[in-house]
C-alpha cells in the first residue's frame, strides 16, 4: 500500500522580508515531498510565519493560531507550527510566550533548513526542539543565511519578486526590536544575490524589489563600506525588460553613487523608500536615529538634485516618549509641505528590551492614535495633490491582474502592497500578466489612478 503523502499549508504574516522567508519555507517543504494544501483544514500541518515587531502584530499572530486551533477536527489536525519573528522574540522575552500558546511547535531561523524533518517528527508523535531566542548582539546563523538561497515557491504577484540582500540591523534605534530578533547586519554575498536574481527573472519575474532592514548599508559589514551601488550595477547587467526597485533606504547611509546608478538606467524605478521616523531634532536624538533635521533636509535635496521627480515613500512614528505637541507640530507641518507620494504612520508601543521602553515621559495611547490620524489626513491631501500633477503624464504600467473593471497594475512610482495601484480600462488583445504597457494617466484619486493605453 502506497504511503500517504503528508499535506501542509502556510499562513504568512508580516512584512515583505517575511514573505521571502515564507516562499523559502514553502519551497523546502515541497522539495521534501510534502503536498501543498491551500486551506489549513485540508492539511496535516499548518505553518504560521509570524511577525513579532509590534504588539498589534503579536496579537494578530495569537488570534490566527487560536482560531486555527479551535477549528481543528477530532484527529487534532492540522498541527500548528509557528515560525518567524515572534518565535525568536518570545524566545528572548518570556513575557511574550502567551502569544504562541496555541502552537504545537516553534521553529527558529537556525532550523529553517530542517523544517520538513521537524514536521515529520511532529506528525510521528515525536517531540522536536528548535533553537530560538533572538539574536541580540549576534549575526543570524550561517544555516539560515545559506538557506535564503534555496528555491522559493512564489506567493503574491506573479510579476514582481522581493530580493533580500541582507538580514539583521546594526543601527540599534531606541524603539526597534529588530536587532533583538534578527541580530546584527549581515549582507548576503553578492554572488548569491545575483544568482537568485537571475533565477527569479528566468521564472517570470518582471520586477525585482531589493529589500533588507537597511538596503543602503549593504556591504558595510562584509566589505567595510556601502556596496549597494556596485550591487545595482551588477543587477543591471541582467538583460531583459525589467524593473528594479529599492526599498528601506536609511537616510544616514544614502550616498550619491546609489542615486547616480538609479538615474543611469530607466529600468531602475525612480522611486525611493526613505524611512525618516521623525523630523524634530530632539525626537530624532531620542529615537537614536544617528542624524538630525539637517540630514533630513539634505537627503531630500540630494534626491531632488540627482533623481529629480522621484516618487518618495517614508514612515513616521508618533507618540514616542518625549513627543509633545510642539514636536508633533513640526512633524505635521513637514508632512503638509507635500514631500511624499506615500507615507505610513505608526503609533509607538513599548517593545520589551528596547531603550525606548525604559523611558518615563510616555504619551497617552489615545493621544498617539489621534496624532496618527491627523498625520495620515494631512498626507492624504498631500498625496492627492502630488498625484493630480501626474494627470496627463505618459508612463509605463506593469500589468498584475485582470478584474471586471479592467487591468490592475502599477506605475514606476507605486510599490506593491504598500502603495496605491493603477487601473487600465483596456490593455488590448493578447495582454497578459507581467506585460509592460505604455499608458497615459487619465484620472487620479488620493492614492490610486486610472489610465488608458497609448501607442508605443
């Protein structure tokens, strides 16, 4: 009698960096002979790749695990295996254990390559321990960094793929738990990145999105100096009709040579994600950002000089300890000036083990949430005004899906998941996902726009 094939499912939570890990987990399980089940109820084991960055993300993971546990049948299937940042976070902070209470097992980064084996042991009724406890002050294990180059089973858009160029972070901002979870900065070898990039393009990706905790610091740990510009030049040797996009560029490490390479090739989207977090001098110092207001203004001028007209995304934190109405007012006025096409805002929450969590002059949570709403309202007006100026502009659009109202996709100034999208009324016969088409922007809203196709 043939042995029954074990089935697995996966639920991905968190950021694009987690998405890359999920794709690697999927690929590893499939290569080990597990069969993918779209619905957890049809699986023998369900992987939940968690986010542990903020309290809200931890609660989301706990809710997902509890819901899956409540829906299990009499045979107790699927077994629930938690992976990801929350596993490492809880391993280093016992107070967070409760968020993983519904999981049958936890697998840390060090054992991602062994995940299929661990799942087999669990299904056979054997206990299987995995190392997890965060990597504060250390670099992620070699087993994980090498595992990143293994085949991935892509999820999400067929047309775009995330390309992780490094892990961890050595910036050690006062509010951030990433160095506690993923350790110090560790740049991936350029050879491994280029190999993966070529494989992704061969598999059909038309857009490669460079991600890391700090992309502009790529190479500083291994080469002693930033090497993002060199990496971009090497990526641009890959032939074909492609887009390249840079995310998570720390303002302190943004250099002219990176912007010059971006400006040198039309295949690099004139788009930059520049997480500022605040603009007030006092708040930047308290956050441990390593720069002040002068660097914020200089970075914007630097971009405008070398990459004029680039679309800009940023993120801000409101309600950090010490932020009074005066400091917030400076940030609000800055946003109202309309520098950014896209913006995300987070209300500060105390992360165990971080410097900010020990600060006494906290802002009431309701006040912080009100500031978040006010900042987003100001940005909605600014974004709508910037997008209105693009009406009538001719550009290129990457087709991603077709709905009854037309083709949906993105222009160079729109990143997937976090920004708006563009709707095309008709793409013509033979159009398919992954096509680049010439369009003219015909209508704009606060974040999305509509376009019509024009002759090449």
